C-alpha cells in the first residue's frame, strides 16, 4: 500500500478487536499501514494477527468496556477508535449502551479524530428483542458523546469463519432432514472483508463520513429457505427441507438443545435488509461482493470427502 494512504502511520484502537469482525478489520488496517492497538478482555485471542504486522505495528492490551477505569488508558494517544464490542446474551445494556458511551466519551476527551461504532441492521429502540433495542440505544449514546462518530449498521456477516453460514452448513452436513425457521425472511449477507473495508473507509475520511449512519449489506436479498438450499447444493448434498410455520418454529425455539433461541428467531423473522432510509455501503466507495463468489469454496470442507472429494484432473 502506498504511503499516500490517509491511515498510514495512524494509531487505531480496536475495542473488541480480537473478535471475528475485529480480526478482519485489523487485517485491512494493517495492509493500509495503520498502527493497531487491539483491546479486549482476552487479548491473547488476537495473537493470530501478529504475523500480518510489521515489527512494532500492533500491540495487544486488556480492556473491559463494562469497567470504566480500564477504558481511558487504552484510548490515550489513539488517532481513531473503532467500537466492535457486541453480544447476544448477558447484560446487553452494559455492553451495547453504557460501554459504547463510555468509550466514545473517552475517545472525544483524548482528542481522537474519528470514532466508528458498529451497530446492526434492525437496530430499533422499540424492538421487543433486547439485542435490537440496546443496539439502537447504543447508537444514540455514541452520537451524543461523540457527535462526529460514524455509525455502521452491518447486515449478517458472511465469511469462511462466520457463525451464521457455518451454523447452517454444519446442520446440513450432518442431518438428512433440515427444519427451516423463518423460511421466507429475507437476508442480505455482507462479505466480512467488505464490512472491514467499510470501517477503514470511514476512518480514512472522517470529514466525509463523520456524523453519518450507513446501512451496509450485500448486493442480494436471499430468503432463508433459498440460502439453505444453496448451501446444500454447494456441499453437493441432497437434503429434505421442512419449512416451519411461525407457530411451530416458536414452540421449537423454546425447547432446550435447539440451535436457535426465541430472540434469535424474532430477529431472523424480521430479516436483515437495509431500510433504504440511510446511505448504503456504496456511499463509502465499496461495491459489495455477492455470496455466490465464495459459497462453493467455503463449503468444500463440508462435502462428503472434504477437500479430497474432487476427482483428480488428468493431464493430456
């Protein structure tokens, strides 16, 4: 990457940087010459990033956003801050709202020039689901504490190491009959490296993107049932799919051992597509890549003979 990149040499703090999205954001920022401070409760989980960095380009520090006294020391000296901390269970208000607010305030007080906050599509202050409700409250808290923050609302993230496509893939690989929850809900999965690029673009030009909210999603809306069938096809497996009614899905989701909770079912039913009321990922200068570019490759390991399932090519 040329030294003209605006992120070259900048110190960027990734709060929650050892998670799935944080790892991909780190790779993007390192490639653009940024210096990284990766902060999380378990810093060692980010050590897999070390080989991607030059000497002195990355450091790992401990921080728990639910403990305010741990925040100011890691924010000190940062040119820009990214808040990636999120959860589906536990005290969501502490993580999504109070923690985000405390970090945004600390970043402002420390003189950071940019703050990027990772929210989610479907963030809704009126939602009956705590995840969506606290995501919306977190956006408001961040905007009040750091008015020029950039808020990104990603769709469901898709990657070879994701926890969504791979959950479906594991079930399809192991069961002959697959129940489909919320079969007609629409999703617009976003390739995780496109999401990482969106973070970098927002950081690189805070004058253009600060104070704005972006709904970032992939280029194609796919029904859950269609997605399941495409995953099975990519695995080269014949499967029987049973599309569950809302009533039966709700009953099953309440049972122990079912791979989806009632709140997750409510979120799935609501879908994960942009509202169209905020600018999309294209406004950040990114053309999102479709799932079809990657799905066959990601599913190779789930095929009957895994990576050795393809017949060897003969040479003439």
